[in-house]
């Protein structure tokens, strides 16, 4: 039923296969592919880094990608209710995943506000980060884009014009997290603009999301291709690419390299947050999700690899122009998007053109990740309370309240001390430790409690294709083992968060950070323990009840055949008894 007030609206499906593919591509292909993978590759052994990266792709990335997508397509439920139907004892995994999605919605859009701010300034007659003649510049400012720049490597306490624009103009950064300061109203206006765009991209659910991604998921590739061609034609580009891919096999003995490869897979593939489950839940039952997942994983990793050429060819040009080693210009995260790359752009002919292309790409890469994540959260909550939220007009109101809630909670991130809070959410709230912890229990729950063999039969029934046996091996053994080892190593080698390698957070901030991390982690065992305590019956009965899937789930052809065979056998037995009597 749909349309009338008071009636429950239908959940709906994707309008086409392309909408599903582009929506998944939108959320899994984002800023991490452009600013994190190339830096990790260069930092951790160049071409040799591809070995641990591919190991994690095979053992964790593709198996979990397929598992989560198939779970959604089979149950047609969101990130929480799918667990309630498949494996109730593991329902806490769904709640933990949605909490991570909420954290990402709160802090991720700040990056888009910064990028929009840069985009406005990219239309200036002179790029403001390309000179030291501005009100925010200090006496220590050095213009690296000048034809004869001062040798800033020998000048004490010098800072580049790009860095000063970022820290003093964009962030107006304070001395620490305890110095909140005033709100930067220009960034606030950019943030409001991005929230309005995201709201209207997601306000009609998959009906609007599925249409918008045709543009937001494809146009960044046009920009990336333009920047790649431009980068490869610059002097110094070859040296930059050599730094990016030069193999150092000795780095493979460092556990840190393997941990960073694993965390990159979990972040860039969008695993353990139910994003893939929700997007898959809008597919028809007989969609070939097996083939889709293989192609989407290839697209994700391929984009990361190609983006490295676009990024490091430009960084090689920048190092060539300044006459410094590339290590001094290569950065990851916001440092690449808002310092290193804008600095390189300022050195090119027609810098405004390349700045506009770059920041449009950044905005579109982040935009579809943001509003699809909003759709994931909305779907999961709506499926939890369908009688309330699937009535006409309710979804739009709830989405508005969600956007307003996220907006007001992130106001502190657009203050002078906001960058420190942003980093805490990025480092602790949406952390690799949380994702690895969820991955362990997700694979154990589906591989052993629900049953990997049963999941294989379901995928075969939906796609008419039997998955490779390696997936069953991964779900039951390799994925939980590799995830657990990575989790333990990351905790053993944990390093407290710092800003720019010099600012150390106060102790209370680290406590708050760990509370953010534990808030999602503890939901998994906490929910299971709570259900075991509150259910009726003996402990064995409670455990059996919480490990039993919903009896109303769709039956596969194999299950129907078994039921029919059992029924026929029972009828034959009754017939024989009747004849004997």
C-alpha cells in the first residue's frame, strides 16, 4: 500500500541495476581512495604494499563484501533487522554498525564544507593560498609558488602560504582542544549548504538517491581523468610515480604495514557498517549480487591504484619545482587535499582551472558517500519501526530531524578548536579497531551460527551461481582469524592521537576518545548478554532460540525440495500403514 495518509508505504526497489551499482560505488569509493591509499602505498613499501593489500582483499574484503550484500538482498531488511531475522544473538552487530554510520555522518560532511570553501576561492583572480600578502599571513610566510621562492627548508620557523591559509584562514585553529574559541561563520555557511544538498539527495529514499548517483558517482571519474592526464604531462611526474610504486620488499616484515593494509580495506570497502546490507536490500531476489560484488571490489581497488598516479605525478612536480625530496611534500588525509595538492595547483599555469577541477572532484567523491550513508541509517531505523516511519510524510520529517541533530552536534567542529574534535571522531569514533572487532563476530555469526553452507545455498538460489569455495573458507576461518590478529596487533602498537605530530591531547580527551571507540565495540557482546538474560527458559533453550533464524525467511529451491521430499515420504508412510490396517 502507498500514497494515502495512515497507510504503510511499500519499501520499494532500485529503479535499475545501474542505480544499485552506482549507489554502492558512491559509498565505497570516496576520499580514502584518493588521499589515503596512494600515501599508504608510498609510505609502506611502494609496489610491495600491494602484497598485504591483496591478501586482505582476498581474505576479508571480497568475502565480507559479498556476505553483507547477500544478507540484505535475501532478507530485504536494514542493518539492524536483518540480524534479528538471520541471527538474533548477533543483533548488536547491527546496532554497532549504525552507530559507526552515525559517527561518520557527523564528522565526514565537515570535509565537504572545507572543500566548498576552497572551491569558492578557486574562482579568485589570484588563489589566496598562493601568496603571502593576505591579512592572515605572518612574517614567517613563504610563497612556494613564486618564481624564485626563498629556500624555506633553511629558513627557521617558516611556513608555506598554503599551510597558513589552511590553518589561519580556513580553520582559524586554536592552541588546543581545550581552547574552543568562536565559530567560523563562513565554514558554518558552507556546512549548511552541504546539509541542504544532502537532505534533498536522500529525502525520497532510493527514489531520489538512485537518480542523483548517476551524476555524483560518475562525474568524479571525469575530473580524476582530467587531473591524471594533466599530472602525467608535468615535469617531475615520473619521479613522483617512482616514489609511489618503488618496491621495498624489506617493509613486508613490519606488522604496521600489514595493519594499515587491512584498515584500508575495511574503510574503503565500506565493511561492517551495514551499508552494503542496506543497499543490497533494495535489489530483487534474483539479482546476481555475486557478480556485482566482484566487479565493485575490482572497481574500488582499481580506482585507488589509478588515483595514486594522479596524486603522485602532481606531488612529483611539486617536489621538482621546489627542489626538495618528495617525502617533504607527500601527505595523507586533509593535509593532501587542503595543503599539498592546492600548493601544487598554485604552481601550474591556469591554476584556477585545476583548483576548480580538484575541489569539484573532492566534493562529489564525498557527497555521495555522505548522503548514501544517511540513506543507510534512515533505512535501518525505518525498518526497525515501519509502522511509524513508513507512513506518508514521516520519512521526510525524520530525515530533517536527523540532519538537524547531526548539524547541531557538529557545531563544535567549526570552531577554532574544531579540528581537534574532528580528528578525535576520525581516529576513535570511526576507528579501525571497531571495524575489526565487528568483522570477527560478523564472520563467526554467519559462518558458524547461521551457517556458511546455508549462506552458500542462499546465494546460489538467488544468483543461480555457486560461489567459489574460498568464500566459505574465509567466512568460517580466514576472515575471523585475520581480523582478530590485526585487531590485537593494532591494540599492541596503539599510538595516542596527535595533531601535526607535535600537539598532544590532554588525558581527558584520550578518555573521551576511547569511550567513542568502545561505544560501538561493547554493543556487540552487550546486546547478546542482555538478550540471554531477558529471554525465558533454560540457558540452553535461550541460546538455541537466539541462534535460530526467522521461520518466515524465503525458502530456497533446495529447502523446498527437501520439504517436499519429507512430505512425500510421510504421505507414503501413512499410505502403507493404511493399507496394512
